[in-house]
């Protein structure tokens, strides 16, 4: 009867998670762990505890409380060692790696993914091996190692096709899309993103579907098609609200703020940016906050608030530099240089554009580097 009581609480926790009631999820999980610790023992108790901790990690992850999520996943890793459960070990390593990637802890994330790759290769689990390869590819992409990242994505995609694993196919295609985007290969990026979206629609993963709508919107935004971008960001908002994913909702609101600001609708841009601030409240996502700070810089610039604009851009630059993501650091410097040039601050613009060129060169983003070089040359 005791195992049944813990299982019932875990069932309630999963139901709460599906309803996006994450506080209730955590409460039911903690109550379930209390029963496991008090009344159960042996491998059955260990496996039940691992299941509970995985769900708690998911609830913390989606809420943006990533340190807590990693701690829960470390607990699962310890349990897997005691059970000799290689699949559970790899699952916890991969999830921890993805969470560390969100925090910009690239070296730590790589260690998790490398270990997951080693264990899954040794035991012939191709599905988990593919997910580990995607994780490694994400780290490589963020650090500007584009060719290696694409190779990892292609290997993972082949594994997914052979196993008929739509989730793995989708993750691999999304990685390839992101790399193509950074390389300035926008049509190829959109094509890969469509493949990823089709795969995640098959498995009805709203979290990923929302993210992919946002990513496609970002591509159209960079291409200057703000009308199409806004349509995709609106789609992202609808799915993100349905899934309860505040993080992706915040990304979409940030992009809507930028797009409307570039179209000259400052009032609407301010409203979207404020909603993004609200969505990111209490989260540990420095990457998102850096991008939002840049957008506030654009909004302040359009409004003629040059001092506030510079403060926002410097804040964005500082956070993105700390994350060690050269491409996005370059984007922030490029945008800062543009607004400085527009208001007649030639010296400041030159400094920002030179910093952008350096970042894009470090990232291997030749197209963006050339764009920044042309803008610098135009200043004389």
C-alpha cells in the first residue's frame, strides 16, 4: 500500500505539471519523497525517488530556476550509480547538460554531454547517443565552431531517422537551423527549422513548437521582413501561453518589442518589452536578459533617450560577454554602433563597430563581420 501512496502523489504531480501548475507539482513531489524516505527502501525506493526528482527538475527548469534543477538532476545521477542504471545516468546527464547550456556554462555542459556520449556509446543506446550529440553540437554552435556543430547535428539526424525518433530528428534539425542562421544562410536555416517544426508537431511538443516559431520569426526579423516575423512571434505567444512556458513567451515578447520598435511603433514596443520583463521575472536566463536589455536600448534610442540607450546597450554587452557567446555579443555591439552613428556619435560608433567586427571574427560569422566592416567604412 505504501508504494501505491507514493505513486498516487507522483501521478498527481504529473497531472499538475501537465496543467502548468508547477508549484503544485513540486508540493506533490515533496510529499511523495517524504513517503519514500520514511516508508520505502531498496531499489524500488531509489527508482521512485529518481522519477520524482526528474519531474522536480523539469518543473524547476521550465520555471527558470536552473540551479535547483541541476541539483535535482545530480541527485538522479547519484541514484543511477547505486542502481547501475546506465540509461537513467545518461538521461540525467543530458538534461543537466541542456540546463547548464541555458546558463552559459559551456565547459560544464560539455562535460555532461561528453560523459553521456561515452556511456550511451558503450551500451549501444542510439537514441540517447543522438541526444548527447545534439547537446555537444549546441555547445559547439554557441562557441562558434559551426562546421563541427553541423556535423554533430547531421549524425544525430541520421540516428533519429534510422530509429524513427521524431523528437531526435527535430532536435537535430533545430541545431542545424541555428548554425545556418549564425552563418547568414537564412533560407537554409528556415528550411531546417520547418523540418524541426514538422517533427515536433508529430510528437505534440508545445514547448519546442513555440521555440521554433520564435526562431523562424527571428530569421525573418534579421532579413528585414518584420510583418512576417511578427506573425510568427504571435504564433509563438499563442503556443507558449498554451504550454505555460514563460521563458519562450518572454523571448517572443522581446522580439515583438524589437520588431515594433523598428517599425516605429514605440508605444507598442514598450508594452511588449514590459511583458518580457514580467515573463523573465525571477529567472536565471542571462542570455534572455541581455537581449532584452539591447531591445530596451533600441527603444530608448528611438525615443531620443540617448543616455538610457547607452546604459542599456552596455548592460547587454556586459552580460553577453560574460556568457562567452561571440556571435550575439557582436550583434549587440553592431546595434549599438548603428544607433550611435544615427545620432552623430561617430567616435562611439566606430568603437562599437570595431568591437562587433572582432566578435563576429571570433564567431566565424563572415557575413555579419563583412556587414559591420561596411558600416564602419561608411563612417570614414
